[in-house]
C-alpha cells in the first residue's frame, strides 16, 4: 500500500469511527429506529452522501455498533471462564467485569439494552447472534468441568443461557443503579452475586 493510500485508508477509518461515536451519542436519548442518517452526518460534520461510503443505512450502522460493543467481549469472557478459582471467586469476577463495562462504556450498554428488543430487526438479530455465541462459549467451558459430568449438551446450553441472560440483565440493572449513586450500585452488585450463587447451587443438584 502506498503512503497516500495508507493516509486515505486511515482517514476513512477515522470518519467511520466518528459516525459510530456520533450515533452512539445520539442514541442516548432515542432509539435506533428513530435515528436519521442526516442527524449522524451533521454531528460529524460530513455530507450525508459520505455516510454511504461506510454503511448501507442506519440498521447497518447499528449492526456495527453491536459488533463494537459485544464482539470485543469474547476474550474477556473466555479469560473469566478459564479462571481456576472456586465458584464464589468466578461469581465475583463476573459481576466485577460487568460493573466495569457499565462504568467505562455506559452508552454501549444502554444501546444493547434498548435495542435487544427494539424495532430494527437486523440489529435485534445481530445482538441475538452474539448472545448465542456467548452461550455456546460458556457451555463449552462448562463441558470440561467435573460438576458437568452426566449433563446433556442441551442442559449445558440451557445453563449457559441462564448465565448469559443474567449477565445482560445485571448490566441493565447496574446502569440504572449508577444514576442513584454508589450505595445503589453496590446493592445491585450484591443482588447479582446472590442470584448467580442461587443458580450455582441449583446446578449442583440438577441431576438429583
């Protein structure tokens, strides 16, 4: 790649990221289905035609935001699952991971929480696909654990789905609690840990 082509590619990537960031900011106050591409391009300071060099439409932009938000979490989830500590340590690590995500990327968490059941089908599908992938990854990690001996594949997927759904719910609860201050956030984190502990206890007795 020539120096000029490299500069052009870098500028294109910079504009694309600026469109994503602008859309995320605008989505703090509205849903994706009501977002207009002219709003996004106006916020970035580019012509509306520039939008189409990066995205087909606002739904395509929304799918890119899903990938940006959830796609980068697979490595973190894998590291958490690989933790060789006991169940209580894993629960604590998981809740801390979610809390940190909410603290550092509240707009991304709000976007996923709102659009998971929102009106833009491609975005709903993209979120569902990412959550299914998380579920499969969690189930695969559970398969190698002694506590999973005798479990069917379907039951492990069901258990993994419970954990993934709980993580999404916890993120939404922590996002709301953050608006009420540190004490509300800590109460929400404590409740999340207790709920996960309940699921873990049920897991121990599932085959009974």
